[in-house]
């Protein structure tokens, strides 16, 4: 505790729940910093001044007037507090770059913002200046923790701003999204050393992801298996050589879940509360889900839910291909998500073709997501690759048995094969037949109520909270500081 109490950590990210969320990144950034604060660390966040963030952050005041940079005439750094955790949060107020509709990365039509290089370079640049004791002298971090490619330039700017004694940690949430930009735009980054910019070159483009991999003192991923996978050609997305070159500097820490938000005993968004010892509420949630989605009121059917981006990466084409065979069994499907237009259209068509058996909601609805996870018998996460995945953890917590492929964090969080420790159903081949076989194994076990209840109970009893994981991150931060000490010869 004494070590943690002295440690100042700045988390840098493009989104955070409940202000802005496009995926699991927002959930991690919402949950990990408070867990570190509870462990005794002095934690702050740095976020871009998107409209929802400016509207949601409380008691914001100006820390420094930065002026014109990265194509914006007016840039200010604000300091306020998160509305839920109360943690201090810096917000970059740059109206020209951030005050616009759409999500953090794309316009309403799904196209990337053309100035994303400048928008996320500014995020990293401000983070580096906070770490270099020349943005807010009243609070200087010991560790700057950058999340995914959007914040990766913090590591490059810290390397360019010698001697920066703050250590850098870069977490890869999904290597497939790398932040690629034209090489001709390198001058817009304002890096002092051409060598730094050259190190970011990736097949004729600039890669922000590569910058994080190259310049961070320590690199983490969101599961141990994914850390090993990205060092291979199959999962490395062209950066496996860079990952291998970092060696022991790359490690994996499995994500947790925020049990204050994701707990069936206290979740106000579901039809009835329940816990491991009182499962009547689970049955109520199941009936509510069938009624809401227009599924047949069949108490014996196995309800298989999907809450996901509808993409090939997530393996939803495998589920779609398996539908005809599984609909001949006593299986109902409930799907929520957005993604590839062809998959969206196919799932809509499946719902029209099989009323009462298939229900599809195209879009994201947070309350409905909770109801799906609480009311389903099973949660499907059949990804071709999955850095961590949170949906299967939510399923475990809610007694909705996961059906997953043996990759990344799915392999690290769901156990199959040993009846005494089984928590879900895991398959290996990325084929519809493998999905069908796993579901049929589930149907066979569901026919044994005592066996199914024991399976649910093992999952619900798991500790997936961020508390124990915070200790692993604190250890990683101290390793990063040791690496920084070796580079600079001193620590604060």
C-alpha cells in the first residue's frame, strides 16, 4: 500500500463509460482507474473534449491555455471530475478537433474523420507534456498509461521529450485497429527527431499502434493468451516481428468487470434481481426477455444470446451459418449489435423467417444488453480472434453460460473439458459445424437441471473484479519505472 500511495498514474484514452462508449475499451477505462485508486494510487484520466465528455465532466476549470496547435486555433486543458467515480480528469478542449457529432473516430456515415491523425496526436502530445512537468506542475504522473492506438503517440512524444522521467505503459486492446495514416503526413506530428517518425513507418504508412509498441517502456495486452498470440504471424497483423522484438516487455493481464455495474443482485436494468442462492429472478428475467423480443414462451428452449459487433472477426457469420441446423433443435436466438451491412441484413432476414425463434435488434441499447445477458441461458462469443472479451465475463456473472472459441481472453476466462471445473462451452475450429457441436453439448447438459445449475453456479462464483487485477497493474507500473530509471538514470 505504501508503494501504491506514492504512485501517480495518468490514464490516457479516447473514451470512457458512461460518457462515451463504442466498445469494451470504455468499460476498462471506467473500471481500472477507480480500482487503482482504491488500492491507494493517485490516479487521473486524460480525455479528448468530445461533446459528451465536456457535458459530463463536473466542475471543470482551466488548467492551462495551450493556444494554437495541431490545426486548432484554440486549445485549453481543463481539469474536472468524473461524474460516477469522482476521479480527477483532464479534458483537452479543442473545439475544431473534437466538438462534432458522430463517435470518437467516425462521422455519422461511418467514414473516419479525415483529421484523425491530428486529433489523436494532440491527445498523446498533451499526455507527454503532463508527464514532463510542463502542463500541470501541481500534479506530475510517475506513469503515463496509454490505451490503444488512439493514445499511443503519448509514448512517442515522451521519447521525444527527453529527459521525461515518467514511465510509459501502452495497452493493446485490439491490434487489428492500428491507427494508419499517410506517410506524407509525418510532418504534422511535430516530432523533433526524424528517427522517431521513421520508426512508425508500416508498409508505407504511419502506424500509431507501432509507435506505442516501439516507444513504451512496457507493453501490455488485455489477456495473457492474446499477448502470446500477437507474437505470431496468424494474429500479429503484420506487427508480430515488432512484438517479438520487445520480448519480455510485452505481457498480458486479463480484463475484469465492474461488478458495481454488472451484478445481477443489484442491476436496476433487469426485470428482477437474483444471485447464486436465489435464482428465481433469473427465471423472471428469462420470461421478460421472451416477452420483450417476441420469442415463444417456451420454458424448455435454450435461449442463446449475442451482444456484439456484427463482424466476421466476431465470428457471427459462423452463428448465422449454424442457424438452420440449430433451429431444428429447441433453441431460440436473441441478437443485438451493429456492424457489417450483409450480416445485419442476414440477421434481420432470419428474424422475419423464424418469428418466435429468432429476434434481432440492430443497434446498441445498454438496458437491452443487460436484459439479454440476464435473460439468456447462454451467451455466444464465437470470435475468430478476441483480445479479451467482456461479454463472456458478464455472462458468467449473470449465470448465462458462455459459448466461446478458444482464442485470446476467451480461452483465459472460460473453462471446458473438466466437468468439475467447467464454466462454459469452448470450441476450436472457426466453422459452423464446431458451433453446432458446442450448442448440442449444451443442450445435452441443459436436459440435466442439476448439472446445468452447477455449471451456472461455478461461473457466478468466480472473482472477476478489478481489485486483484489492480495489483497486477501496480506491479507492471513499477517494472516500467525501473525500465525508465535504466534509461534516464534517475526517478523522482
